[in-house]
C-alpha cells in the first residue's frame, strides 16, 4: 500500500506543515521525509529551539522551513485573513492570540496556500486539530460535516481484506436531524450518515481499495429493531438513490458483511454481503471499538483518523504515536 502512496507523492510533491516542530517524533519523521525527498516540510516552533533539539537528537532537518508564529513576518496579513474568515466572531486581538498557537498558525498556512496539507495532534487533542480546520479551511463544497476513516492494513489473510476502510471512528459521536428555528428538518440523520459513507467510498481507492461498502448494524435486512437500525436503513437508502451504481449495501451485521456463507444466507442476492472491505458504523462507540478490535486482535496496522469533508488534507495524530506512524501518516496526508 505504501509503495503506491510513495510513488504518488513523488510524482506530485507537496508541502506539509507540522504544528509541533519541537516534538522528537515529528523531527525524526521530518528528517526521513526530507532525506527521501518525498515532500517539502514546514515545522512550527521557536527556530533556535527546534534546531537545537533536532541537533541534540541527531536528526537532520536542514531542509525544513521553520516558522515561529511570534516572529512570522506575514502575521499581520494572516490576522487580517483570519478576521475575515471568522466574519466578526473574533476580534483582531483574539485572532492574533490564537495564531500564536501552532494549530491555528499551521492551519492558516494551509488556508493561505503556504502549505498543501497539515499533520498535528502529537501533543494536541483531536478537537484542537479539527476545530481550527472547521473554522478556517472549512468543509468542501457540498459537504455538510467533517468525518473520518481509518485505513487498516495487514500482510497476511485473505487478499481482499488486507487493506480495508472503517469510519467514522473518531469525530461524529452520533447522528441527529438538523432542525431550523421553525422546527423543520433541514438535513436528516440518515443523510448525514450517507454523506460519511460517500466520503469513505470516494477515498478508499487512494489506498488501493476497490470499495464494497457495508452499512453496518446489529440487524441484517430488517432482522432487528430499535437502536440505530432505522438510521442505517435510512442512510443506505439515501446512498443508493444518489449512487445506484456503487457497490454499497445494508443494513447488515459484521458477519454478514465479511463471510460469504453468512452474507448470502442472511442477505441473499447482495453483491456486497460476504465481500465487504469498506465499513460504515452507525455511531462512534461502534466505530471506535470496532477498529481497535481489528487493530489489537486482528493484526491490522491502523492509520488515521483520516479527516474527510474538508477543503484540504488536515489530519490528526494519536498522542501515543511513534515516529514511524508520523512518517506514514505524512505520506497518507500528502497523497490526499
């Protein structure tokens, strides 16, 4: 999987910004990316501190651009741009205070075209990475929400299941109808989950996955009631109406999604049941637990969360990540 992603990145090199330039894991990954000439690198931090710590740790980051928000020459322009983006919700003083933080500063570098993509979260929370992206880079045209997926990869097992996609496992806790002041539903919960599924389906081919999408549930084809069953049913209905030619089906249980025998017994005639490789969960509890079971008991390496629905690739790291995970997530982010 990564050989193909690296080839893609080399064909069209991008510049990535790391919001935590003094972190040892970031510096180690950056030195490797620079040595392999995979992408341009911007490290956010106090210039002397970043250089000193990298030298002490033995990392060559001489090819990186190091930007300190406190001394950045374009700060006035950046503040003006952020004030305009926030449309009166934040004063120039508030914007300047936020832009002194690596997460906001890095996000504005992407928004202003100084970088193509961003990777953060080695020390920030997911919310602290996603919030600036929502406020400044914003969702792409037609998108109503930001979601995420994990790409899971392993070396053995059935070839069709060596690389799979799962989402949303990190951002949307659940799905509720949007209701206006008059009480009218403007965007249903089912439409939201369908949009998440659509984004995951579209991103899967980047990782070599020919998507066969299962809308997961504890019910298969109406066998169960209550809980999120109606949500999964509504979402697959919306998705199929919008993309009738896609390999997507549901609602179905996980065994029906991956076992051909069980799938065709419970969901006869489905082209997806028993052969799914792209999985959409009805809530974050199921998604987060599900991908971690695959990771810890199923032998999969998990990459993500990969943000979906934004105007630019902005991704979040786990605070427990190591330098190799940073390196690989950088390649994924640049490939997007």
